[in-house]
C-alpha cells in the first residue's frame, strides 16, 4: 500500500469536501472565496485520494481549512499523517504559528498536535466550531 502526499487538483478537493463534510451542499457551496490563493494537498493511497486539506499562508502564519478524510478511511491514521505533513510544511515555510477553525468534535484530535483553544465556540452550517492554534 503506497501512501503519497502531493498537491491535489482543486476540483478533486471540492468533491471530497462535499462528500465528507457537507453532503447536502453543492460543489459551489463548499468552495471558499479564496480557494485560488490556497495550496490544496491530498493524501493518496494506491493512487486514490483519501484525505484533503487546504492551507493558506498570510505573511508568516499558516491556516489550514476543510480537512477531510473519506469516511471509510477514518480512524486509520491517514488524517494524522496528513496533518503531520502540514505541521512540517508550516515550519519549513518559517511560519510562526498554525491555526484552524476546528469542529468542537475534533478538538481532542488537534490537541494531540499541541494545538490549543483560542476563543469561544460558534455555530456554522449546523456544526459547533472553535479556533485552535499552535505556536511554532
């Protein structure tokens, strides 16, 4: 089983976002207004896209967004592998911090990477979110 992390075509990323995160939404509804400015990364297993994440760097701060793993592949370490890659990428790009708007249900997952809550929760699209950040 070959695992490869590489840039992923935006259209494939959008489809994965829709499928995993917002199945009732259209492709256009899962598109971010600044997607064209981001770096879209996929984890492929034997050539099949399993997980995606989009990263945006503003000066020396990296934000990751729309982190999704195929439901049938969750709990197998693919997301961990991809987030480890992104954490290293942030350091390699000399970022001073990395952050995301996390679903509250994923808070413990992000805490394993040293991320901490920085703010209050809010509701959006039927999910409860919280900002999490890590200084690098």
